[in-house]
C-alpha cells in the first residue's frame, strides 16, 4: 500500500522517499535506449551497478500524443529516426510487454522501475503494470485531464515543474491534491543542457514552504555540481538523464550523464550525506588516537629535587600527548614536588603535595569563561 508521510512517500516495496532519508537517485533512461531492447537492458543493469535507486523510462502512444499533422511533419537531420516526426517517435518506443520485461529486470536488481507517461493510453498501460511511481513530465504539468487521470490511480506521482510559473504549479498541485494522492515535486529547469547558474536549486525550499510536499531535483546540467548541491539541500530525489554514449544521435544524449558519471555522482552524494549525518560536536575515537600522538603533554625541563616548588621555567610542552594536558599548565606551576624528577619526565598529579587533579572537563570551561 502506498501512503503519505509528512515530507515523505512510502512505496509498495517499503522504500521511503522523503526528507531525513537518503536521497533517492533516479537514472532517467528516457528514450536513450534508441528503441533497442538490448541497449535498454544494459542501461538498467549498469544503473544498478552505478548506485541508482530507480530507473525511469518514458512512454508515449503516438496517435494519442500527436495530431495527424504533427505525425506527418517532416523530421530530418542527425537526430532523426524517421522521415516524419511520427515515424521518429515510434522508432524510439518500447512496447508494453518490453516495459514489463524491463520492470522485472529492474526489480530483480533491487531498483524501482517507473515511467513518465505522456498521454492517457500510456498512463493506463503503465498503471496496469503495477508501477510504484508514475511521473508527469514538465511538459504536461498544465495538462489537467492527464493529471486528474494519474492522481485517480492512487499511485504516487512525481511532478516535474520545469517551464512552469507559480500559478501553473499552484493549479497542478491543487488538481492532484483533490485525490489525496502522494505527490513529490521536482524542481527543474527544462533547458537541455541547463547552465549551472540557471539551475536554481535554491528554489526547492520555496517549493517546500509553498506546498508542504516532498521536493526533489531533476537536473539537466552537463556536470555534477548542481545535483550534488541539491542533495546537500535535502532533495528527497535527484533525477538525471543517463546514456551509454553522449555522441549517439538523439536530443537528450548531450545533456545526459554517462553511467560512469552517474556512479560518480551517486558516490559523491552518499559521501555528502555521510558528512552531514553528525549534528553534534564530539571527539571521535580516531581523533583521540591522533591527539595522543600529536598534542603535547607537560614534562619537566630539568632534573629537580623533592620539596622544590615548580616554576614555569621548570616545565616544557612536548609530544606525545598522552600525559597531563597543557590546558592544566597554570594549575601545575607553584605546586611542591613530593619526590625528585628527571628532565623530560612527564608530569603526574601524584608528584605534587597539593590536592587531587582538577576536573578534566571543567578546566577548559573555566579557562574559556575567564577570557570572556
């Protein structure tokens, strides 16, 4: 059962997408499989190896999507897969059975499989495959009939907000919320590729405040920086187009990451998440070992007899730091020795006649307060 949580969505598989959870990383295959099932399978397998949590494709029913005139429009050039735009789009489509086969493969590899649906026919086909998520692309954010149909399925929705002003996003969110369907918003700039300075990852926080929904990022930049920045800013999802080869014909390849680059992004995001996981200042065990080696302890600078009061010139600060900390320097000066000491012998509280050692935690606080 798919459910909503504050700032999160629970999928049928039990995976949770939301704030406070690891960023959900989506490898957007789209149509970069070139209509080739073998290539599509390779991309799914390599996405799993690269650290993706999900793979996403796109599904279109050409007759539902395009007018007869649009299908017949001449479409030539390097990126064309047919003489007309209709032929071009059909050449890039996988069948419903092929999508089901890819879904099975993805799930065997531990991935969530979902698709952007571009029309009512494709929406029904993908919903019938028991998808855990459905995606509405930025181009369809204003297609209210498609939004209503998608929301009525009860399948959690991912809505991209590229090309959209606030009133358009307001209308889309209001539309899907009528159905109480779990929804994730993706901040997006639909330029291909998008210049870094136009990615606007800071807008994610405005989306969170305005709608109270989980917010992620769909990136179309050439590099990795904005996507990593988005993850650091608590994006619940980061989605990037992927390709086997950026030089392949097709409009998306040049703005896509190779799967090696996606893997690098995934590693950097996980490293950033680990770096952000500790919220309180503490000294780790590794640091304690470093301190014992690198910090200095109080030692004697000369031989001294029993009964002598310790002057500042009788002391030195030297490594290793496994003795009495130099924080207690002022507490040592003026004490009377109970026994003789040797040059460079570490100071110990048992050597002096006065009271027991000062509090090891309180002394730093006392010094800081005296300087305030």
